[in-house]
C-alpha cells in the first residue's frame, strides 16, 4: 500500500500533467485561427513598399500559406514592420496563393457588366490593382505593363485580357506573376469585366 504522502504526490502530478495537456490542446486549436486576418489591399501596398527591395517581388506561390506565416513574422523583425502591417502582408500573400479558376466568359466585355458586380471598376482597381499597376497605370514595379502604351497590353483583345486577369498571368520581364483575380478571390467575373472597362477608359486614351 502506498504511503499517503506518495499517493498525494502521484495524484497531484497526474493532475498537473492532465492540465498541461488540456492547455496544450487548446493552444493547438487556437493556432488555426492565428494570425488574425489583415487587409488585403493594404497588404498588397505594404508588400510593394517594403518587401520588394530584397525579394524582387517574389511570387506568393513560392511558399505554402503556412510557410508564409513563419516567413512573414521573421521578416517583421528584419524589416521593422508593425504587427498590423505584417498581418496585412500575410493576408495579401495567402490571398494571392489562390488557385486559378477556369473562365467561361464570352471573350469580350459585355454591353453591361452590372450583373454580379460587387464594386465599381475604380474601387476594384484602387483596392486590388493599384499597388502593382500604379495610380497612373504605368506600372510601379519592374515588368508590370504600362497601360498607357498604345502598343502595350491594352492593345490585346478583351477576351485575352479577361482570361489573363481571372486565371493569372506573368508579363515578359516581370519578376512576379499576377495572381488569379489579382490575388482577390472575392472578385466575380463581372467585377473583372468592370475593372477592365475602367482600365480602358482611364488609361487607354
């Protein structure tokens, strides 16, 4: 028969082990919700402003989503980013990792792209495209096409451009492919038609 003191020590130790396992399981569960989701558009701009200096606009598809978590929080220290900037960049990188979808559109811009549009073409451009393509449409990163060039990307037919925008595309000389839907999976095909119309209206002339 065990001595009472030994029984107490054994029971207390067992209780502590069970509490430790329970706490570990809870933390493991929380890990799936960490880090908190950031702002995609701000992350796109922060990536262009801070990360391209060293990474030359590295393709988000180079790493899995979970690998980007480790990388982003390591580079937070190196680049002097705030926690919110880091979360925004991580949201942009993981959003840009979205798998391409097939496009079954007509190949040309609809007479009215109003059905299914969740934001105006300008709003979509400002929130999703501007970080790489610039406010003036000339491209703010190496290899990004100049929309104001008469013989450039906008000289291509609408169907080709929409297919590239929706499925992703890498321009010649660009260090990073444009991800599917510009990295914003929430955009519908109608949104893409709307933003293409805005780009044509704003920069082609």
